[in-house]
């Protein structure tokens, strides 16, 4: 069984919400940046089935993985436009750090 594109997106959205990341992190993960981060977040939160489903993207099914990444990338392509991205990102809170970076360390497992 392979992860469906919608399932993989949901898993990454869930990981981002758990870590209080915004959509920029999901966009980076979909692009291949730090693909282990959402899995580690899900495992640390006890969402093992979600993590397992997401881990299927890294399986031997390279054509399926490429297709899933392509679909997710197209769905999030609007994030490249700053005005469109701003419409889905939270307003900055003075004095708080942004949680947008996919390179922010995930919770340790």
C-alpha cells in the first residue's frame, strides 16, 4: 500500500500544526527539504500511524513517490507568490519568532 497524495499532505499538515509551523514548512517538506522532520514530529506526538503513512513516501516506490511529490508541489505552488502566501499565513506577532522554517529542530524522539 502506498500513501495517497491527499494522505501525505494531511500528514504533513498535521505535523506542521503539532509543531506550530506554518504553511511554509509544509511547502519546504513537499519540495524535499528535511523530509524526516514531519515524521519525527508525528512520532514524538504519538501519531505513529500518521508517521508510517508519511514514511511510505520514502519507500522503494520511486515513481509513486515522484507522483505524490509532484501533486503536492502543484497544490502548494501558490506559496511562491508572496501576496498569495500572505493570505494563508498567520499575522506576525510582535516579539515572537516565526515557526516557518523546516530546519527548526523537531521534537526529539
